[in-house]
C-alpha cells in the first residue's frame, strides 16, 4: 500500500514538472490575428503597456483595440476554463470560455455582450463572438 501511494505521488509530481500545466499556453487566431497569452498558475506575464502593474495571469492582444488583461479565472478541468478579462483602462470587462477541441486547437467563446472591438476605418466594430485558436510556441 505504501509503495502505491509513493508511486502515485511521484507520478503526480512528474506530470507537473513535465508540462502537466494545460493552462500555461499561448494561442493565436490566424483569421482574426488575435493572440491570447495565458499562465493561469502564476502571475508571470508582463502585459504590454501595463508593465507598471507587474506580472499578470495573461492578456489578449493583436488586431483589437487596446490590450485586455486577465482579472479572474476558473479552471474547470484540463480542457475547460472560464476567464474574465478587462480592457487596459479598466472600464469594461468581458467573460469568455476556453475549450480544448484538439491537442493544438482551442475554441474561445465570449459570454454575453461582446465588448472586445477592433478599429476598422474610423469605427470600432465587435470581433466575432467565437474564435478558433491555435497553440503557438511559448
């Protein structure tokens, strides 16, 4: 019995050390040119233009208006998480879900009203409410 418990503990530790952190990743939407950088295990990411606030759990940038940073999250399991992001002014927030659909693909779905926009000409327009995102190297 003692050997089984020791083996299980060693296996769990090895999984964590060998990349068993599915929510530390970088995602990219090739169609929309939007990036999502995440580390839901520790505040380790410097957010562009918000460096003065120190490291955070992640941010959304790319072909959008401003930078949106992670203000909260709930990890459901290795394939599902809910993330709350706020714009760089802190005046709006947006909740989204992430679902892993394959080893290299995630579905991002904005919940409720989609506040994330991009500049198109002289107007701000909403980005799509669902994005397919590919894992890119960290």
